[in-house]
């Protein structure tokens, strides 16, 4: 079964629970690029809060043929580029990432996107509402869906984008505590989890350097 079939099977239950366009599937954006990133152990999953007022499949909104909303997705692409090009002995520069627009876009499309809440809602997120949806609604079936999605995507790196995302992810995915969390990251079962900003509310230069520094620290300390 390929990733597209997995995705359809995974979200069939979600579409039954939430019929119509309000249910928002999300997953790996480009399977070929994702496989390439996996071979380099740089397959990045961006775990976000929710899609707000989006209708339909998030992945179709981010395909190469459609112009990207830059305020939201350019930072994500730049962060993906930073993570894919950071080494224990070196960090990439923002100038290099911006030199060719296709570089950060390719980094974005080689990533995966997942929201903790997969139905359309309001234009702002409420952590109490997110927690209820992800942990309690439909007798825990939403939580089971999120756990299956993580298991099937199998990322090397998860970037938790926004206040409270990692805290909620720790409950949803039953992550262990780690003293390295004070440094912005933790490693569980071979996955590096990074506690980070929401992409719409932080400047390029600071966040690019910051996420690269956090990941570089995980490479040197987490060996």
C-alpha cells in the first residue's frame, strides 16, 4: 500500500466522523522528496494546531501548481531547509536558503504537515478546544487517528509549531520527559521533537538561526 492509499485509509474514519469539506486531511506533501529526505534522516513533520477556516485537503492547497500563502508557508519552508542542511559541525545561512526560491520550496514539499485538530474552526486557536478534540472527542477516536498518522509517517524530526503544541503532543503521543527539553528539543524512539514558534508570528532571520541551533545541539548532545 503506498502513502496515498495509506492516507485515504487513515482518514476514511475521520471523514465518517466529520462528513463534508470541514474535515481536513494532511500528510506527506511529496512522496518522492520525502523518501529522499528519509534516506538522509532529515524527514521533517511540522505539527501545528489546526487549519482554522480551511475547507478540504490541506495537501492539495500546498501543491507546486498553487501559489503559496507566503506569510504562513515561507517560514515553514525555510525551517525545513535549515533542518535538512544543519550538521553537527556546521549550520546553513539564511542567505543561501533565500538565494534560490526553489530551494526552500523543495524543502517544504519534502516535508509532512499534520494538525492536532483536523476540522475547520475559527480563525484563532483555543488550546482548551484543541485538547478536547485531540484527546477526548468521539471517545478518543481522534487521538487514535493522530497516533496512527505519526506511526505511518515515521518522521525523523517533528517541529511543534506554536505555544502549547508540544505540551499537547506529549499527552496525545505519550512522550517521555527529557532534561534536554530545556534546550528546545527531546528525542524519543529515534525522533527529535523540537519545541518552536508558530510560523506566522516570528521573523525569518531569528527563527532560521534558532531552529538550526536547536537541531545542531540535538546532533551533538544526542549522539
